[in-house]
């Protein structure tokens, strides 16, 4: 029963997570089309600072709530579990209020500090979310502690739907000249509208959690009434236990938001130092953060889905001391990651400009300008995927602190490289993209050696890298040529791009089979794989 509950909860949260990430990934495409590269240059740093402040309320503390509520419910201390929740909810409100005050009243100062004064209104627009999201996270932690994942999953999806719908609508509405009293330029107002989507999403998500809480209230009261444990910890003791669990998790989660905030300041400062005027600097920064970077998030959703499945499998085999099963699980997870990552990276590299023109058709000049950044980031996606899967494996074997340390080292490398390269006019904003590659590459390499040391796993270079790389390169060459033929014949970038993508999928699938990147026996272990095997057998592809 416990295994069944665990599997059900994992599946529910994984499905919701994939839906949320897809909705969130697509949010930036129409937003960038609406507000342009300059608008995205205002949106990105504002959202980065919001994300940084949100880390303190939505990472470590909800985990602590979940763990402490679960422990108390397991031994029948339902009254104490309720006290943990209520005390934590108060703590979250205080943290949220502090974040709201900082962003709303000091938004102008923060915008000037990061050398991007146009982002001030966008920062203030995210402030209400900082008041609501922490409270919502307290409810999520409470329900997760009681093994109820459905409420969290539903609230996440509703939150994202509200965020996207309201954010995009307000971005368009506020760009109208009638709202010039809010800010001088339409890009500033549009960015603020997009950022306010986070506040709208928080309202929707919190309403859902409160409805679930009211629905369960009668059951909770009955459990508390029947609680005869007579155990009562002081508020100080509970808060201390929350801090012991939450602080290490929060520190690890805060690294990348900190980098995003610092990176926003460094890039803009160094572009100005390199001799570019402010409008050009904002345009280039928007092309990197608003046009190129979101594209890489699409295929990453699939890698994160693999990690969601991998971590419990690795944890179970590690707990049982089954080294063979542990190595098999890690090897299979890394192989599946490579099989998805390498063709995605090659495809984005050879079709960078066509893909951007397809997605950002109304911002043609900005899309073309972002293409070199997307090519660089497509290479970085290989290391980002490796880092993601290695981090998941290390967490599975109980080495959560190692990825945090390694990511910090990678961040130091990024900041040094970004500072050096962005200040060189020939590199300009592309230097920041190269710095991003450095972050993931350094951290991924360090994670790999740590994983090998602590798990003893030996990955097959032939199966994991060489075979999928050969298939990806062959696919990339054919797609590169095919796009130009399709475009010359049809005269449509959109049609040529879509046809090239589908051709690439077919070619890669054929190459994977012919090179035996995936063995016939492995395909037979999944239902859709068995159907593909039948088709391949008829076509004599094996």
C-alpha cells in the first residue's frame, strides 16, 4: 500500500509538473512577440529578483512542513501536526510580507542598482505575488505531509493558467497609450503586465488550496479531537526544527536565482562599458533572455520527467544495497537523457534562426539577432541535461550537498567568463551565453566524478555518447540541407521548418535503430516500444 501511494503521488505531481512547465515555457513566446526584446529586457530582471526572493519562502520551509507534519501524523499527533502548519503559515506570511515591502517600495532602487531602471514597474507588479505564494506553499506542504498530492497538483496547474492568461492579457492591455500614467514607454507597461501574471496566478492557486483545506476540515477536526498523545512542543522548538531542515535546502535553491539577478546587472553594465548605447544593450539582453533562453526549456521538460522517475528508483536500490540494480538505473537514466538531449541540441543548432522566426514572427529582427545566442545555448543544453540527471542520481544516493557545492563552483566560473567576454564588443551578449555553458559544464563534470566515486557506476561511452552522437550528427546534416531545399521550393519559413523537424525526427529514429543505440529487447519493455518493434520487424530495420 505504501509503495502504491508513493507511486500515485509521484505520478500525480510529475504529470502536473510537466503540464505546468509546458504552459510556463509557452508563456514567454507570445509575451516576447507582444512586448519585443526591449520589453523582455525589463521583464527578465524583474522576474529574476522576484524568483530570488521567492526561494526563501517556497523551497526549504514547505519541505520542512511536509516532513514534520508527516512525522506527527504517523504517530497520531494530529494536534501537533496542525500546530506545525498554523505556526508555519504565520511564519510564511511574515516572510511574504517582508518580500512584498522590499519589492514594492524599493523596486525603483533595485532597478537602478542592476542598471536597468526600466524594470522598476515590472518589479512592483510582482510584489503582490510575494505576499500570497508563501501562504499557498504552507498549505501545499501541509497536504503533502498528509500524503495528499492531488491538491498541490491541481493548485499548480490552476496557478499557471491564471498566470499565463492574466499576464498575457495585461501585457497587451497596458501597452495602450491610455495607461501612459503608469510608465512612459509601452515596453515598460507591457513587461509589468506580464509580471503581474505571477500575482494573478498566486490568487488562483491559493483559492484552490483553501477550497481543499475547507473540504478536509471536518476530517482534520475529528482527528484532532481523538488525539490523546498529550504531546506539546513550544513554538520556539518547532521553529528551530523548521530552520534545521529548511536552511540547507534554501541555500542550494537560492544559487541560480542569485546568479540570474547578478547576471542581469553584469550583462547590462558590461554592454554599456563595451560602448553600446542603452537601447541597443537592452535589445541585445532581451534577445538572449527573452527569445533564446526560453527555447531551451522545451526539451528540458522531458529530461526533468526522467529525473522524477529516476530519483525514487535510485533511492530504493541504494537503500537495499543492490549495487547492480543501482548501476543499471543510473546508466539507463543517463542513456535516455543522452538519447533525447543530443538530437535536440543539434536540431536547435542547425535550425536556430528558422525556429526563432517561426515562433517570433512578429519580431523578425530580434529573432534573427537572437539566433547566435540560441546556437550557443543549444550546446549548453547538453551540459544542462547532464547536470540535471547527475544531480538527480546524487540526490537518490543521499548526496544532496554535492550538487549544491558543484553548482556554486560553476557559477563562479560563469560570472568570471561573463564579465570578461561581454565587455568585448565582438562577443557582446554572446559572452553571457558562453558563461552559461561554463556553469553547466563545470558543474556537470564535477557531478559526474562525484557520482562515479560514491556510486561506483561506470557509464558506457559507446552507448551513452558515441552512438546517439553519430545519429544526431547525421540527422543534423540532413535537416540542414532539407530546410534549404524546402524553403527554396515552398518559399515559407514556417512550413520548411516544420517539415524539417518532422524529417529530423524520422531520420533520428531510424539512425537510433540502425546503430542499436536502443536495443530491441529494451524497446520490448514498454507498450509503445513493442508496437514499434513490430513495425521495424516488418520493414526489416533491425
